[in-house]
């Protein structure tokens, strides 16, 4: 979820890691510093998801995002000189630490869980983590 305020955007993001059967292993929501635009938020969220996956010892990963532009640039072998180029470079570097890492574009509707998590991050001072459980608000909404 992105909230705009005078040309700056809050970096509010959510990550869910699922097992090979699609069941949630870990969910995380967090709020960070302000950034320039929605594309930059998506790029930062991608980096945080990759870092988070490394922390929970995931070695094979499929990263889904509803930002087609971010997915295109992170998949490209070309160097990115755009505003988010340095963030994309970091995502590419982290992705090489996995035994397998792929990036996939999903429609926004297919990314409902990840978009539900940031809505609840605003109530926290920093990040909130759920291990091997589904966040209560997702159970209630039947989003999982």
C-alpha cells in the first residue's frame, strides 16, 4: 500500500513466504523511510523481501510483484541507470545468493496478501513478524 504526501511516499510493505504447497511460513509487515514514488517503494519492497528470505534460510525463491516495471528491470541483464537503478542492483546481487531465484509479475489481485500486510503496518512502530502462523486479520478476511 502506498500513501502519498507532498511528493514523498511512505515505504510501507508486506512480505509473505510460503512453502512449496503454498502455505504461509512467515509473514512480515513494516514501515520505513519516505521515498520518491510508488516504483521506488516496489523496488525497496523487493530488496526487503529478498533479504528477509535469506534471513529465514530460504534457498529457492520465486518473487512475485504486481509492479511490471520493477520485474522487467530486475530480470534484465542490462545495467539500470534509472532512479531505482541502485536498488535494482542490490536486488540482483542478493538474488545471486540463492540457489534458485526467479521474478514473476502477478496482477494486483494476485498479490492481495502482500498488499493486506502493509495496511496493518501503520499501527506498528517498526516491523511485525508472524512465524508459522497466519496474521489474525488475514484469517478474518479469508485473504490467505
